[in-house]
C-alpha cells in the first residue's frame, strides 16, 4: 500500500488543490507537478492542446491510480477552460 500513500501525498498537495480550484498554474508549476509524480513513481501521461478561437490552450494530465482507475485533469494555460474533461 506504499503506492497508495504516495498518491495521497501528491494529490493532497498545494498544486493539486490549485488545479482543483480551477486556478491557472504556470509551466514551472506543471513541471514541479510532473517531477513529484516521477519522484513518487506514479505513472502518468500528458498531452498538450494548442489554443484556438474556440478553446484555450491546455494540458491534459492523466494519472494512473491502478489498472482500472485513472484521474484525468485538464489544466488551463489561458483563462476560460474547465478543470475536468469528459471520459473518452
């Protein structure tokens, strides 16, 4: 259960609270976040979506909790986008 305690520690941190409160984060903060995931051996995927006239630029962070559970966050790089994305 060491993996679970690592996940809980990272997910309860300041950066995740900032994301869940729909606050913008800097690319530096995003890099800190991914470094936390790497240092705690938590698998994740990331994708960048460039901005258009319709949608702001964003990053999608998919954290793999276990083989059947993932946490998908969409992080705004510009004002106006939501935090959560629908499941594919």
